[in-house]
């Protein structure tokens, strides 16, 4: 069970009831101490939950920041790899361009040599045709046409050199053409290999670029999530500070009300505060009929501040004694909860109700229905949790029934 009142809260509530009934020295209506205590406890719980949420958000932000740092490092590695591949691709492309230029030059040279060879062949063909059509010179004509024996030899040698020159020209042109063809044959596979290498490097660069883009996108998404949590953390801190200021105000109001009630208690007649704490034979009426399922005392490592009485859900709960209702409403682990302040020192409380049958400030008679058995709050089945408090401290209800 979660205690609702602090020590002395029931006493303050009883004195407050007297003031509200016109027994105090002042006619001003004071806040309900039990309500102030409940609001303070609720505010503290809210602050604790907010602090836990702040911690979770801070841990989440730190986790996102670590992931962003790792992604940044990964992106830097990919960027360096991409730059290396781009440099390598530029070198491959430059080498390929050089090979292509050389290949074009060799092809142009081959074309020129082929054209030159054709011209030489055409020239020789013309010469052969002319010699074929001309009358073949006989020995007498050659001898007569020569200036002596030396001239004859010189003319014959000239014809031989002319023939050798034509043949040498043909050989040179053919050799150059063969060399150009060999160069082209060697350059073509080189060009193909360079094209393949350049294509492979470009594909690698595209793959690395895609990976770099993916890393950048993930980094942006995580940064957006981190920034969202940062905004949530800032709002949570603002809310917590507001709740802390509210708690300070509640505590200040509690101190003010305690001071007023303490002064009124000192001024009240002695008989008003001397109500008996026990009654021979029991003074309180059993609020509901049923078996006792859990007694007063230590339970699960803490004090079970009342007794649990099993009863079907919806069974009427009757006031153990007549007096004014100090509080009636939802009270955390108690669920729907009602407390009746019988004297300045004694109160009875009824928890886990399914439905309330009274309200704060109302007056109930002994045995009057003031609620119904239920299973609200921290409960594991329909039952009534019944407490008796003396000066705000829980005591064994069986001593008063």
C-alpha cells in the first residue's frame, strides 16, 4: 500500500473539519491538508517520472551521437577511398586517351603508306606498259647510241640502278606498312585492356559513391532523431522545473496550513482533543462482512497498514463511525479511496472501492453506505482494505472493531 498521509496529516484534517464547521476562530476556508499532501505526493511522483524520462532521453541522445560519430568516421574513409578511385580513374582515362591518339596516328600513317604504295605500283605499272609497247632495243642500237664503251657501261648501270631503286622503294613502303600494321595490332588489345580497367575503376567509384550516399543519408536520419530527442529533453526540463516550483508552492502552503491548524488546536478546549483512542468492547462498526484475507502488520518486506476483507465486487461499504469525510477520490495505489476523520486524532480509511458513495466534506452516519467494494489501484481481487489511523499513524483495526 502507498501511504497517503504523512505523520500528523489526519490530525490536521480533523482540526480543519472543526474549522470548516465554524469551531475555529477564523471563518476563512483553508485548503484540505489531505488534498495538499496528495497533490504534493503526486507532484513529487511527476518530478521523479520526468527525471527518469530526462535520463532516458539523455542516454538516447548520447547513443545517437556515438552512432553519428562512427558514421562520420566511416563516411571519411569512404570519401578517401572515393578520391583514390577518382584519381586512379583519371590516370586510366588519360592513358587510354594517349593510346587512342597513338592508334589514330598509326592508322593515318598506314593509310598514307597504303596510298603511297598504290602510287608506286601505279608508276611502275605505267613504266612497264611503256617498255612493253616500245621496241626492245637491240645490241646494235645500244652500242651505236652509246658514246664509246664507257658510255655503254654507264647507260647499262643507270638502268640497273633505276630498277633497284624501284624495288627498294617498294620494299620500304611495304616494310613501313607492315610496321604500322604491327603497331595497330599491338595497340588495339592495349586499348581494350585500358578500357576494361577504366570501366572497372569507374564501377568501383560508383559503388563507393553509393555507399557514401547511404552513410550520409543514415547520418542525417540519426541526426534528425537526435535533435528531436534534444527538443523533447529541453521540454521535459522545462516541465520538471515548473513542477518543482509547483511543489515548493505546495510545501509552502502546507506549512502555512499546519501553522494555522496548530494554533487553532492549542486554542481548542482540552476535551476536544482528548478523544479516546480505544474503546472497551470495540467502538467501530465492521464496514463490510467477509473473511479476513490479510492482517495488519509486516507483509512483503513492508508494513501492511490495514486489514483486507474479502467481499464480492459492488458490496456496500458502511461507515465504521459517524463524522465528516476528510477525503474521497482517487489516491494512487489505494485506487478509489475514502477517509473519515472521527476525532482530532482518529480516522478510518477505505481503499480499492469500485465506486464512491460520498464526497469530501460530506457528513456520514454510522452504518451509512459510503462506497462499494472493488479492485481499483494496486489490488489483486475484489476486497476492502480498511485502515484505522491514530494521529496519522496506522494501527491494527481489529483493536477498534
